[in-house]
C-alpha cells in the first residue's frame, strides 16, 4: 500500500542501529517533516555491529540524505567521515551523519539535547552556573562538553570509575573537575547520565551515584534515563523540592538538532514534543 505523500521523489533519511525497531527517531523526524510540509521520510535501518562502512556506502549510493546513528555505531562511523563537527571530534562519537553533496559529515547533537531540555524543561540557562554530571560514558561526556560550551562556571563529574571521571571532566577544560556526592549541594543542576534505574535492564534496581533526595529547592534534576519516563531518581528529587526534567526532552532536542543538520530548517520543537508526550518512551535510541 502506498502511503499518502510518499513517492519516488521523496527524500529519505533514517536511523541506523541494532536494535532499532523501537527507536523514536523516525517518529520525531516524521513529525517534523509533516509540520514543515517537507516531502521527506525517516525510517529505521537495522545495521549489525561491524556493518557501518557498508551501510554508509550503500546509503550514499541510494541517495539517502542523512542518518541518525545509534548503538553500536557511534564510534565506528567517526573514521568514515570526510568531516567532523567540533563536538563530534572532541567526543570521538557521531550520532548524526549528513550525506548531502557526496560528502560524509559527522555531527554529535547529544549535548544540544541536554542544554535544550534544561532550557525548555526548567527554564535553566547554565551560563555562569555550577553543574554536576553523574556518569562518564558517552552520554555523560556529551553533557559535560555541552555544559562547558554553554558557559557553565563549573562542571563536576561523579562516576564510580575514577579514571573515566577524569577523562570526562577534561572535556570541560578549566571548568571541569572530579567530585563526590557531597558536591551536589553547591550545584544548580545535576544531570543523571548513568543507566541506573533504567527499566528492563540489569541496572534497573541500581541507585545513581548521588541520590535524588540529596537535591533540593532551587536545583534542577535531569535524568537521561527515560524508561520509565519519570524515574524513581527524578521522583525523589522532585519530592525533595528540586525541579525535575525528564530524559525524553533530551531525545526531542537532539532529534531537533539533527533535523537542522538534515534540512537546514528550524525544527518545529513544539510539534516534536507533542509527538512523545503523554506516554512511556519506547526503547532508548542511545
Ligand atoms: P555508557 O557509555 O555505557 O556509560 C555508562 C556510565 O554510567 C559509565 O560511566 C558507568 O560507569 C556508569 N554506570 C553504569 N552502570 C552504573 C550503575 N549501575 N551505577 C552507577 N554508575 C553506572 O552509557 P551511555 O551511552 O552514556 O548512556 C547512559 C544512559 O543514558 C543510558 O541509560 C542511556 O539510555 C541514556 N541516554 C539517554 C539519552 C536521551 O536522549 N534521553 C541520550 C543518551 C543516553 P563506569 O565508568 O564506572 O563504567
């Protein structure tokens, strides 16, 4: 059956990953294309680990305009790029490929997801404020770089493996340092970027390195975990008086930034928000 609006002239983008069937990227991108009146479509491509070079080469031949990149390919595609954005180069990770004009350009919009969600979800501009990031993996590193880039006065990293915490804090240059849970009292925002509390995983019963209840009024709590959408960590932070921001907002804003990369147009963020509001998120993209 032919879907209305899709034809041989439709521009195709997609998300490549494994697993990919429950990714929310196509929903977010297709919502944006409809709102912008663009004859574009976004679909999922299940690409097993190790197959990124073939997938990207194939996408170029097929005229696919761009790809959102998720597990397990974020690092593997870096070496396939003709050009990297500054954040993709610093993070050595790519979550979005532009394939226009015969060139492969790698971007990383995860950090824009964090700052966008904080601004829209809590009205928080981080410039001049102290921030804390829990974890030191890919998502945490993107958060550290973005918070520093947005002018945070200090970015404190708390992680169970110290050398990884040091490496993540170094991304914030002079503003970054490794800290402990005791530092939480003096920051404006805590970004929870470990998988602790994520439903359906071995980490579901774990507690992040700083308890949500340790936060309080005047502080913002952002949990990157969004399954469940309102985590027990966020509940505890909200219960203690902090302003909670759900991780699904990060997903919306990183997808919005990808939309800008793909189309050059301003993303319809409100429509994208509406597309994911009112329900539990599907499986995580990252
Ligand atoms: P990752 O690269 O595997 O890094 C995980 C980090 O969390 C590591 O620093 C690890 O510590 C720490 N960690 C893992 N399990 C822990 C536990 N049980 N208790 C305390 N610390 C733990 O993962 P990632 O890609 O950064 O993703 C992290 C989470 O963010 C995932 O749940 C992911 O789904 C979510 N995420 C959400 C969005 C969004 O749009 N909302 C975007 C990106 C990621 P060690 O260094 O000691 O191993």
